[in-house]
C-alpha cells in the first residue's frame, strides 16, 4: 500500500529554468512532509520540510508547496543548476514513521 | 568525518548464508533506523531503535534482527539469506524529532544474494 507517490520517475530541465517535482499522498493524517535529495552511491540528504498547517515553505532556491485538499505536494527549484541533478524523494510523516515516495530523477542540462 | 557510516558498501553472498551490516553514527542522535530500498526504489522502514529499545518493527521476517550494542551503533543481522533480500539497505539516525531536520542517512549497503 503505497501512501506516497511520485508519478514522474524522471524530469529534465534546462539550467536556469524552474524545476517542479510533484508528490501525491493518500493519508490525510500526515503531519509533516519532507523532501530528500540523493546522489548516486550516497544516502538521501534532507532538503526542506513543511508542516501540514502551512501551505508554503521557502529556503533559498527551494520552495515546497502543500495543497491539502488535493493531497498534493510539490518542490520548486529556481533557478535550476547542474548540481541539482539528483534523485528527489518526498516523504510524509505520521505517528512515528515516515512513508517515502519512489523518487524522481532530475537532470539539469547545462 | 562521516556522520552515519555503513559497512560494507557492497555485499555479495549466496542463498542460505548469514550476514551482518554495521552502522555507526557520530552525531549523538538518540534514534537509529534501518530502511530497505527495493528494486522499485521504494524506501521502507524496517526497524528503529531509541535508547536501546526497539520502537518500530514493521512486518519484517524474523530472519532480520537489529542489534544495538550502544546508542551510536545499530547493526543488522540477516540469517538464511534469500534471493528476495537483494536490495539497498540504508541506516539513518535522527534527534529531537525527525520532522524538523529529517534523518541523516548512511550511504547504503547494496546486498546481492545469488
């Protein structure tokens, strides 16, 4: 039962443009949502989070938007840089555990 | 200095063998976890330990057993390995609630059972 879904396995964006990564979830009880970034042969690293009581959180070039009615989460990266090329996982938290999506591989083309 | 380190990075072994994966964190975190990433890239929690107590134990076969000699270590022992155990296993740790700062993950151990 996959409660967090990332339906786009890959995304390519030109350097300097906006990257939008999407995530959908099914459980309305999720309290927090996080985005992780993962380079090959490394573990995921925490990027940005948002509480379910907010609809937007911004950190530098990264902004996460939460639409609770649609059960949809998105990560915007502006402007995109080649170093942003990685796999991005969204994760949702409730109770005492996280549920992860399967990731979206972002390629930023120089 | 690696915050969460796992060894080995790669492990190839035959069916039926018993193997261990080690994990150490030098962050002083209270809680450590083991996650399994299967062939579909799905990350799923297996265990977590908080102050030497098991606080999450999902529906994982009892061939898998976590062992925590101290707060900085959480090792994963797997008995009678099966082909379906092939995956990447990630160790992670967290402090003061993972929702604010997320987990700190290790770089993963790719286990291949042949």
